[in-house]
C-alpha cells in the first residue's frame, strides 16, 4: 500500500520506518529541508535503539524515502498519516497549529479519495475539525475519511512497541476507511482483543486517558516514596508488594525525580485543560501534575541536606535524558535540576551517554556555565556530590571505589535507585536514594 507520513519527528519516523518494514511503500515528508537531507544521508536526528537498522533496511529496499514535497506524497498515497507536533499552548491546551497547517496542505493536494490519519496526540474533537479544514482547503469537492490512530510508543522501546503492540486503536465512522486501516496492520496478525475499532472521539480520548493514568501512577508512587523516607520504609519493597497484585501491576511503580519527556507533561496538562473547558475537571490529573512539579525539587532538598549551601559546590549530574535509551531531554528532571543548581551558584558537571548535544541546546544560556564531560570520570572529578538522574544501565555497575577516589567528598544522591545502597556505603559514600531511608524534611530555598 502507498502511504505518506507528514512529519519526521519521533512518531513519524518510527511509524514510517516500521510501516515500510511491513512491506508498504512509505514516503516521509517534512518541511525542514535540513532534516530531510540528514535522513537522505542515512543519519537519524535522534537516538532510538534499533531504528537506524530499520530505516537503512527499507531505504535500501526502496520502500522508504524522504521528501519536502507534501503535494507529491499526498498524490501518490492512499493513506496519509499526520504525525506533526502538538506542543503545549496557552493554559496547558494543545497547540494544533502544526496539525491544522498540515491539514491545509493535504486538503490543497486532494484530487481523489484518501484516508487521513491522525497519529499525533490531539484533543477530543480534532478529527471533526480536521475534516472541516480538509474540505475547505480542497480545490474541488472530493471524498475522504479522517481516522484517529493514536500511537503508544515508549521512547527507548519504540520499534518493539510498534512491531509488538499491546493494542491498535482505530477510530473511524467509515467502513471503507476501517477496512483500509485493518489491511495496513494485517502483518501484525493481531488477535481481535488487541484491535480496538471505535469512533474518532473515543480513540482520541483513549490516548489522553492512557497517558494521564500512567502519569497519575508515577506521581502516586513518588508520593509513597516521600512518605517511606519519613517513616523508614523501603519503597522498592512496597512497590514490589503492590505490583504483585494483578489489579495494580508492576509497571510504572519505580519512584524517581518525576516524569518528563514529550508526552506525559504536555498530555496531562492538556487533559486538565480539556476538563476545565468542558466543565468536568480532572482533579486526579491536576494533582498528579502538582506532585510531579514538587518531586523535581526533592533532589535539590537532599543536596541541601548533604552539603548545606550549594554556592561554589562542584556537583556531578549523571544522566540528562528524561529516561534511558533515548536522547530526548524534553521536560527532563535532570535539566530542571541543572538550571536550579546554576541559579543557586553551584558548579555543575554532567555526563550522559547520548543526550549531551540535545541537552546543550535545550539549556540555552544556563548551559554555558555547565561542563559537559565525555565520560563518568570527567563528570565526577573533584565533585562534592554526584547525582544519578537517569537510570542508564551503565550507571548500575559503576566502580564506586574509583569514583570516590576522584571526588572531594563521597556523597551520592541516587534519584533512580540504581545503585546497591549497602555496597555504595561500604565504598565510603554517604548514600541517599529515593524512598529507601529517612531523610531530613528540610525545605530548600
């Protein structure tokens, strides 16, 4: 099947490459000529395990190509996926300017029946709005259908998630469009239970409700972790005991410095905004947002407790990406901590296996005072404290004796609980994890 993908960001590129791997002929479109040139050279604009191999394989086979020509991609495709950004706008609501601009371009290129599919995370009612834009932009009346097919890709495991999904959600009021979408995903050979066929509005809501629920679950275990620190309980054992209950499950029960990334922060704020707009406030989601913002400050509180004043203190931050196996630093708790430390006068040194270039761009002026090391040793040299902010696997097996020998003081704040506390203390470190021991309730300035 001929497929067009509008947008070569995270969702668009992963979706396009994997659909090409199903045997479809896929054209990925982007308005950014530099990005298209980069992809044409075989270079990926971000790090995602396994994606480079899928892209290379399908470009070589002639099933995947890249262009800036939206008109040609629409003309040559039966199905056009829209996978552009929907960043946060005013009052937390989703900014739909990119998706509406894409709809105008697609509409202006319509000459015959097409299926237009929203992959982007969009508010409920966007499908109907896109239909209006497409019809108004078309040079003459033409038949088309709008489908909602939200993505559920975890950064760091996106290729696996696309190839072995928990579910595929297809929202459409057209039997014709639904049949075409079924054919696209036929190579997955999904059981009926994993293929959800519904209307557009319900499909749009499934995406928001899913992300908001997971964000609430993360915020809840972080609240439990903070209580564990006051009463002397171990949150990791608590989380394991909770997760063995099949009604709860073990996933998203790992405490830390708060969630980040391209989805949870903006999607929770967008859902809260939708609730206010429609007179059905999402109070649990609003609470999860507030908890997450507070959780980012708990790491700073622990540094204050360990060091007192942070002025002039050399502090090493290990991990800048919001999670491991990705270079994405959007809404990263580590970047929030870096900015706060710079403001408080600390001397910040950092290391991340892949996310340093993205972090340097995202930090802007604050990044000019930060030392970005090439390895762990370069980051921890002469530091008074080291903070682990991203649970990269390589941080789980750090040689703490060697690290301690490089530091001025042996203090570690393990925000992700990746280290063995007993072994770390045996190496002479003052160790503080998340939800694993009693800490001061001192509030940082």
